[in-house]
């Protein structure tokens, strides 16, 4: 069946992406950016800095020659990376070759690079400046205020080719400022109305079941909504998209949000809260409370998530990272007898860590964690993944032992999320 909407293909270029030296965050950032504008990536290829590999990827994404047949919607091919001044930056010349365009020096691009570099331009080899100043014939230059490599946009009768620089600090701003306006003007680019919900303090399967129940209970929604779920570090993202039409004039999505809110209750993150950490901060601020953290196996991850939230200074006092037992004793007042009798990874120890946050540091609320993240350190009685988490708030306290699985990083990340969500449950007086 001939597609009815514009398709967007992404090609990420770079040996470092395939070796694992660099995490390909650009693809995730582009996907999220396009999602916000009702657009979607159809597929993605990741290829090395190799002439033939880039050429094959272009042929695949552009279905041969980049010229869609009559009646087919327009498409876009976005290439990310390989626009630098060195010999392995091949995206520009290979794309020009694929499209049969000559590379020409651009005085305007050359001057923009010199202006960006300022005094540093004297250290740039002349051939590097010459290379980055080349522009394929007929290309539109996309300005790059954050770097030297200009973006490029080239058109065939039915396909837009966009070349973006690889560094994330350059790629995403250019995509937002220059690329999205081009994509939304494509023939067949019909943004799909979507609704994004974020939930916490319940399993992903339960969150999905409740939202599906909301779909069934909302008149006219069943069969016309596509639901996708995604687990973020401390929240569950649920995206609802209309599949029947390209507008929401009948207000179906707001009705679905109301229905989901009734079923999820306070586990639905309010508007403006992108994470459970932000939600926790809002709850603390509303109650006039200030919290602190006592961390062992998480090594400050909880504090990092909390201070990622703008305005966290209003409700976050600070953190103690008490990795060694001596520091648990000295900074939090954990008794030596408790450590010797029960061990650092124990509920009595975490209770006393919470006591230290309240009594020694004057926190109104707080979380504490001690665990075995691995890969070593486990015992038959306390295997790797044994983590004790605790939290307190005025009139409430709860400490519990978790048995987590996964890599060291996974256990640490899940422990941090568990602490944040445990305190949310306490402030809302939800069942642990």
C-alpha cells in the first residue's frame, strides 16, 4: 500500500558510534523532538566513516535514487555526523556524489566559520577551513551558532536531504531551529495528534493496563488510539496517538487524559513534571518541606537526579554519600554495634541513616539507601542486588529490602528510582 504520510529516515555516521566509544544520543534527541511536533522517524541506520557504507545507506533510505515516484508522499533523509574538517568526514562529499551535485567553495560559509572561531582561527589548518567551506551545488546552508560545521539542506523533486553536525550541542539546536520547519512543510507531513502521560509508583504493566482501561471507557476511543509505553529512569511514559485522523477537533485526547487521571490518581505526574524527581520536588514545596539524602551504593545518584530539577534549592538541603562504615558512623550517627550485628546492608542501619538526616542535619524528609550493587560483594544471605531503601516525612517512615537484578549500573539506577518513589508514596500516603 502506498504510504499517505511523509516518511523520515535517519542515517547516523561515525566509527565511534559503532565501536561504543560514543553513545548515540542524537537519535533519541531527534526522535523526541520530532515526536513533539507530531512527526516520527520511520527507520534509522548507523554506518561507519566509510564512503561505500554511507552510499549504501543513502540508496536504502532514498529507495534508490532519491526521486520518489508520482503519487508517493515526500520523504526526508537526515544524515547526522561526518561534517567536520578531517579526512574521515565523508558525509558531505558522498551525499553530493549520490545526488550528482558538485562541491563548491562558499565564501559565506568560510566567513561564518572564521567569525565563530575568532582568534582561534589562526590555529586552524588552511585545508581544514577549505574542506568545511565546501557546499554541494543548490544546497541551502543551515546556520550553526554552536560550532564550525554548517548544516545543509538539499532537495530532489520528492525528497529532502538534511545534513546535521554530529556533536549533540550542535545537532539538536540546529534540528529544532532549522530542520523542523523544513519537515513540517513537506507534502504529506501531517502531524499526528498525540498525548503524553507520565506515571510513577507502579509497575509498567499496571500503568499500561490502567490507560488501556481509560481508552475502553472513553466513548469513541477504542480502536482509534495507539498506545506505546517507555520506561524512563524514574517514570513511565505512555504515549497515545490517534490513528483515525490527523486532527483532534472532537477533543478525544483531553477526554482520555481525564479518564486516565481518574484511574491513575496521584500516580499521574502533573503537567510540567517530566520526572518523578520533579514531582517529588513539587510535593515537598507544596508542603513547605526540605529533604536530604543518605546514600551508600548509589554514590550520589539520587542527589544528582534531584538537583537536575530547576529550583531544587527550594526543597533540597544536600546529600551525604557515606560509602564506608566509618563515614556512616561519623556523619550519620549509625552505631558501631548496629553495623557489626546487622551489617551495612540492613534495615536497622538504614533506619539509623534516616535518624541521622533528621537529628543531625535537620531534614524534614529524606531517603537513605545501602546495598550490594555488584558484581562482587554478595553472600548467600545477601546476594548481589540486595538493596535496603528507606524514607521518612512528618508522621511517616518506611524501610524495606529490595532484591534487584541486572548490571551494577542498573541496580544503582533502580535503587535511586526506588528511593525517590518511596518518598513520593509517603507524602501521598500511598501503600508502599
